[in-house]
C-alpha cells in the first residue's frame, strides 16, 4: 500500500472520529442554564436539610427562628 494513501486514510478516519466525538460531547453537555438551575436547587436543598437537622436537634421553634432571620423582603414605597 502506498504510504501517502495510508497516511491520508488514517488522517481521514481520525478527523471523522474527532468530529463525531465533539458533536456527541456538545449534545450531551449540560447547558449553562441547566447548571445554574441545578446549583440553585442544590443550595435550597441544603438549606432545607439544615432546617430539618436544626429542628431535630434544637426543636421546631429554633428552626423557625432561623428562617425568619433569612427572609428578605423588598420594601414597597
């Protein structure tokens, strides 16, 4: 087999493989909005876990007290 033909064939197969892999990764990768939504959901889940843990250890009154401190309301003028 001609070495030039072998090199061309190998390079073509490599380019097709790289192109297909990049398209697959682009299709399967999460979008930035999905990452942001996941981060917000995770943070809220951890806050709920903390409130539940606090209510089990210190009682329900202490858990509600911590929630009242974290609520920020926007003043209406």
